[in-house]
């Protein structure tokens, strides 16, 4: 299983249900797992996306004898079907997969249409990130949320999702030029119009911090950057603002459970907030038809100016969901809002892949070729870093005991005996069913 810090708890739920079905898991940094893929016995390899970037590793996984599956972590929120297909779906990658897990009917229909000439199976299981928001599981973080409220009071949460504009890999020079914006468009495959609008919105969010600090001097404003962003840019924007805090620790469910209000620029987190019971505020200072994220818009209250935003934040009835309208709009986007958990449905499909009895796949010669391909890939990756492992950016070092504590908490909530955790390294763990 392949995760980042942002996704760890969702994947632990998958591993918990897999263990109940007798399936062991490897979980941790997908970068480190991919480097050692040739060392694992054949099982089910799960890709974090079906973009072109996953084509090579999914092909190697099949050569090594694994069954292959995938879901798109970013597959819930997009502009339109055409742009989603262009940016997030690679037919070459889909051809390497046995099954893909869809967030809901909307994404499932697109995937079935895109892969109609391929044998890949599309299952609308939902995503384990939504499981974390279900009351029976969300309660596991109640103490953490209470501690956060005690620490920060009646705070305003601002979630940032400007990874392409404020990409920490590049340490961009400000302001961005037209050439910079075109380069970002080429790299991201977003349209130039969208990239320019994102740049303007990013600047508006930077201006928003001191304005919120001035308008709400007695409240904390917490800016939570996306993991892909350069945190130092936000620290500079918050310099001298005593009631503005930059934080990217803890799980998002804890922040949403503790926040009084939540502001975003179009993200999956907005839909998660709606499930928690917040009215997420979509701040769109430069509205432009066709450039907004449809799903985030459907789940949010819209603010097109600072005054509108301040009015919503000042409303004593704001914050808590005013009606069920927002959630009803999500029915065709998100499966498993009730009934069996998405992680349970996914574990059922994984069990079917194991029960088919055709693991390992392929011939011994084919698996040997896969092992060679994996080792060559490892050599090339490490050569780029002079033999050092990639930096622990998205999945910092963890102790096995910390992973075990999280699993134990979820197992207790769900009445499932958790698997035993053993560290393969400080960023990769083996979870053994018992």
C-alpha cells in the first residue's frame, strides 16, 4: 500500500480490514516501497493514481507477478470530465491494472468510459478518507480535537492548495512572470487561464491573512499548507501577525473537527469539511466560468470578496452546516456515505484478487525480467541522489509503536483485531494479520 503522511490514517483503515480478511500489508512511503518492490513476494500492488507517472511502476509490478489496483487520491475534485481525463487518466497505466477504485458514481462513469476498451474493472467503493469522517471512526480523534480547541480557541482554519504555484521543489521567485506561468501550465497540464487565475488567487490568500488578523484580533487564524507547498512563503506572509499560525501537523479530520470556520480555494478538504458538519467557505476573489472546482463549489458557501468572507465568518449561525443540502449534492460524487465503509469494500475486492489463486502472475522468466527492471529503476533513482535515499518529505520517519497505536485505536472503534506492526525501515512497515 502506498501512502503519504496526509493519507496514512486512511490507508491504515484499509490495512485493518485487509487483516481481518487474513491479508498482510506493506505500508509507508511509496517512494521507498517502489525502490524495494523486487524484494516483496507477489501480492496486490496498489498505485496512488492512474496518471502517466504510474505507468512504469505499474508495469514493473505486473512483471513481478503482482495483481494491480489503483485509486486516484486527487480524483474527487476537478473542473470537468475532459480536463480530468487529460490530466489524471493514462490509458497506458489503466492497461496495467486489474481494478480501479472510484470515489463515487461521477468518477466511476468517467473511468468506465475512458477504459471501455480495456479489461480493467471499475468499482465504486468510495475512498477511505471519507471513512475517517464517519461518526463511529471520527470519535477516535475526539480527544485530539478537544486538545486543539483548548489550545487555539474559536479558530478559523484556512487550507491552502497552491502546490503548482508555490511548489517547494523550485523555490520560485516572486512575482511570477508570464513565462513562469506558461511553464507551470506545461508541467501541470492545467490551462494557462487556470494557472493565471490560481496565481492571482494565491496572492489574494496572502493578502487575506493580515486582513483576517485585523478583522478578528481575538481569534486565531490557522493556515494549513498543502504538503507540496513551500511553507516558508506562508511564514513570510504571516510575519508579524500575532494571531496567525502556520501549522501542517495532525490529520485533517482533527483540524476540521476542532475548527469554527474553514476557508479553502477549491479542494477535497472542502468536501471532507461538509461531512464533518462545517459549511466550508470557497473563497473565489476572481470567479471565472469553467475554472472553479465543481465538486468543491457544490459542497461550499461561496465568497467572492473579502467583505463577503468576513460577513460569513462573523455570522454566529455560520460554521455548522445549515442544512442537508450540501451533503445531498455529494451523493453522486462519494460512495459509502452510509453502510459498509469504503475501506471494508476495498478489502473485499482485494480478497477476491487473492482468492483467484493466480499469484504470482506470469512465468518465472517474466518475473526475473521484472526483478531486473525494478533493480535498474532503483539504481537510476539512487544515482540521482548520489546513493542517498530520497528525502523524507511526504512521509517523515515514524516509530512502529506510533503506527501500532493508531491501528489499535481504529481497531477498538470498529471491533477488529489490529494487525501487528513491524518496521522494515523508519518509513516502511509490515502489518501482519493475527
